[in-house]
C-alpha cells in the first residue's frame, strides 16, 4: 500500500484501476451513512446507559455477571441493525462490547494487561513478531515508521501482540494476528481492548487456528468444503473438475477474517457481523463470495483462472451491502458451526497424526538411505585403499625377493648392523664419561 494517490477514509490507498469504482460507491453510500449515524447515536446512548450498571458492581463476581449480561443484551439489540454496518466512529465502543471485553477484564483481572505491558517493554520480546511488524500494511500512515505517527503505531502493534504472546504462550504469536490487530488499531480501538479482542478471536471465533499444529484452520477448510457441496453443489462440482479445492482460497480468508485483500470498509462490515453473530458469519460471507462469483467461476476452464477471478473480485469488493445481504439471506441456515467443528476435529486430528507418522517414516527411510550410501561410499574407498596397499606390498615383495636372489639384501643387513653397533658403542662411551664427572650426593660421599 504505497503512500500518495487516492486513499479511503481509513488511510488505505486504492489501486489506480479501482479508483473510479471506489468513488462511485462512496458517493452512493454518503447519504445512507448520514442517516445511519443518527440511528446509531440512539442505540449507543442506550448501550452506554447499561454500561453504567456494570460500573456500579461491588464485587468481581457481580461485575462479571453484569458484564456478560450486557454483552448478550448488546448482541440482541444490535442483531437487526448490524448487517447494515456500524458507523466507523462507534466501532471502538461497539466491537469490544460485542466481544465481551469487559467480562474478560473482570474475570481475569484488571491488572493483567498493565503487568504484561511491563514485561513486553522489557527483554521478553517475540522475535518472529519483530520481523512481521514492518510487514503489517506497509505504507499505511499509522503503521509506516517513515510517517508522522507510524513509529507510535508500530510500537502499539508490538505492545498488543507481544503482550498476548506472553499471556498465552501455548499460542504465542502467529502470522495473520498482526493484520487483525492492525485493523483494530486503525479503527482507533484502545490497546487493552485490542488485546482482549485478539484473545476472544483466538479462543472463540477462530479456535485452534493460531496454536501449532493449527488444527482449527484444517477443520474450517474441511467444513467449508462440506458447506460448498451442500449449498452450491453445481459450483462445487465444477471447481472439483478443474482441480480447485476451495480450501486453497478460503484458508487465508479465515486466518485473518478477510482483511488480507478486501477493501477496509468491507472488512469492517464483515467484522461487525462476525462479532455480533459469531463464527458462522465467516462461513456465510465466504459462501456469499463464491455465490456472487458463481456465474463467472462456472465459465473458468482451469484452476489458475478461477483463483485470479476470485482475487480480483475480492480486491474490488466495495459493495459490502451486496455481500452481506447475499451471505445472510441465502446462507442464513448453514447449521451449528460450533457443533460441526467439534464433530470434524477428531477426524482432522487423526489425519494429522497419520500424516506425522508417514512423515516420520519417510524421514527415517531417507536417513537410512543416506546411511547406506555413506557406508557404501566408505567401503568403496576402503576397498580402493586396500588395493593400493596390496599393490605396494606386492611391489615391495618383488624388490626384496630380487635383492635376496643376488645377495644385495644380506649386504644391506650387514651394513645396517655395523652402523647400529657403532652408534651403540659411542652412546655407551658417552654415558660412562658423563657419570665420572657428576659429583655424589652428601649421603653417598659419607658412605
């Protein structure tokens, strides 16, 4: 996302070939957004009045109970207006409310995030996270170190993610979490709220997606394949015929909840629904994308063409109304996602364990093969060395036999013996003369 050019209201640049479509849609939505703001002000006032009741709680248990009730009530009240979108200025209040941030803070302790911040500012830093900070929406003014506010934005991103990695070491940090938290901060969510929201997303919206071996991601791609065959059978059959597994596309959508390629406002509209209605909305939106692309996808003759079509559609998806309407109306009864996830998890875990066994067996075979190759190579070298020694000994034997036949060997032996005796005689003479020159010790002299 390069700086300059046309940007949306959140600071993201718009590709040149999409500027006209973006401007037309913005003009179309301007009047509707003004009307929505007036309606939402009334809703926000009502919700804030309920928040005051929680603030009056006298115990932790009472605060937890009231906070939970407030979140459930907010989801009930907003279930109708949410599909039309939450105005951007109200999202820093509405999103944490829908995600149960206040209940999490009450149940786990007000001190948790401040204590984690102290550790995060110290030496306990996640190295993988450090590498991803500059890769999070590069060029965005809030997260670009070269911009006026970029350094503080990157520092804020680090504080939230590193704190979560310390808070939940079983998950730690996983790529794509940086994009989720990046959007939260761009929406002006407070750091502590963003921290509890990424915890909620990891635990409830995308369970087992970020912790190795990421079985939740495999469960969801498998579940989405089932839903495609159930709700869009002709399209599912065609994609299978051209070799495109929908999981190849939707896996990335799920891991970052669509924020990797979609226009920011559309992403936020999707998140409005997901935070209010739960993870089933993720599958409904994914099905909606395939449905809106169905006619064009059925005309694709190969996998590459279909993937390119989906990517291009996703990048130009400014009309969030069309997407949300399709997702909610045509796929409103996809079933209990939590239950389906639970049913699929054992088979996915079994497949993963069998895959690990196959990989371990393969590695063992490869190591054994390498060991045999090394042994074979060593034996070959040893054989060559033996042949060389044998040849040398054969040559030496021939030379010795020849010298023995003509008497030269005996002459050499006599000459060497004479030299040895001469050297020994000289050595003994030297020792004798030296011993006469060495004085005796005191005790020896007296004796």
